[in-house]
C-alpha cells in the first residue's frame, strides 16, 4: 500500500491546456473517486498517474517517491480498464497470471496468487474458460483478478462499470467496495456517475474543466456543497436551483418567499442576488406552504417523485411513500430551511 500525491499537476495537448495546476493527497489505503462530466480531465489525471500520459508540469509521488520519469511498469500500480482488455486466446487462469509470467515469477508463486485472487472474486469454477465464454460481469472480475495478482501499491480503475447493465453495475459496485475493504489497497477510481462516487468513495474529488471544484466525503459534498456546480452535480435527482434576491431574512423568488438556512444571512445581505437551492428530498407536502401545480407524478413504489411548477419554474419533489396528488392538482410545498442552500449569483460560491 502507498500514499499518492499530486503537486501542481498540469497537462496540455499542444496549446490546449486540459489540467490546470491540480494538487491533492491520497492517504495510504484510501478509496478516492475522481468524478466529473466528460472532458473534465479525470481520466487524463489517472493516465498520468499510471504513466500512460506525459506530465506537462508538476510532480506525482507514490509512497513519497517522484514517479514522473518512471515507466508505467516500474510504478507498482495495477489498472482496470473500461474495456476489460483480456487476451481472447488465453483462459481465465492464463489471463490472470500473465503479468507474473512476464516478470519471470515461478509457477508456484503464480499459481498461488491466481488461486487466491480467484477465491476472493468467486472465479474458481471459471479458471479454465475463455473470455468469450464469460458474461460482462465475469470478464470485469477477471480484469480485477489480473490486477490483484500483481499485489500493487495502488489500484487504478478507469470507468470499469460503464459497459455493464444497470443491475450488474449495482452488484459490481458492491464487489469493488468489498474488495477494497478486504485488501486495504490505495485505490483511485474514475467515473462520471455520481451515484458510483457517492456509494463507493472514502473521499470524492469533483473536477470540472481541468480544476478541482471540491474534495470531501460523500456526505460532506451532499450536505454542504462548496459551490453551485458541486450542488447540481452531486445528488440524484439533482438539486432544485432558481434565482432570487435576499429580502427581509428570506429569499424572494418565483413570486414567493423561501426561508434562508441558518447562518447564511451573514454572507447574503439584503438585496443580494443569489441562487437558491433545495434538494428534492428536502421538500415536503402539507396543508399550508408554497402553492405549486403538479405536472407529473412518478410512483416508484417506496417513493413518489413529483414534478411541480411554481411561477413557471419546474421543481422536483421526492416523497417517501405514496400520494393522492394528480396532474394539475394544487399542492403546498414545505421547505426544510435547515437543508436549504444559498449561492452567490456572481461566482456561484456557497454563502
């Protein structure tokens, strides 16, 4: 196991800069997820850590040692790709042990490590099959097993679940998290799926346009997003956000008054233009409150999702249980003020 440090990392492709001076530390044994929209630079950062992409500026350290000039094979890392990258003419056993054979490891060591990885990943019965005889989830487990047998200091995952169907993604998320809890190996995981990030990470690094927007635990980012981008990116369904102005200890928006969260008034004086945010799960229905017209009702069983309209602005409400509300009904929204969010209208920073 090892720590990883990024020191003022920069990357440019010709005259186009894609990483702008990123710096942060990953602790020994930590599971860190890099998340952000396509093109934010997360996969490029991972590839630089892996030695698959040259660094334009800054330093990357693994276990306190600068690895900028080290070849990928000398960095003691193992990478699991989106595409599995298995050799079709080799069995599962041969695929998993291939890296050790390249290192001239003896047969007993190779067989022992392959057997151990197969046991961890429930691949014992599949060792003599070829990749074409496996399902997508089984192939991904083989790719993970190939990484495990190397016993690396750092595991790298580059969107490994994006080729799987929704049900299998959920199962594989749990498998990867359980694997990390068992092996305690430092892990860096890249995804654009914020649900994967929320459910798997010890800490999340939210990236956007080649910079870091915020770093924190999943619940820190969910409960106290540092800016408007993080607020709208983290959480599903996405946070409801609309423009307003602070007046008389509340936010006037959509023709009504919305309560300010405790402590926000100090950063948002009277007349201040703001973005007001409230998560769908922090809106409820009651006999009194903000009048809204129901547009769509989406029952999912345990929860009901409502799309409602206030003064032409559509908002999402997620209720536990079921509702009698129907399209075009007028309902009354109740806001959990303690869980509301206010962001500066100019810079988007949390107030």
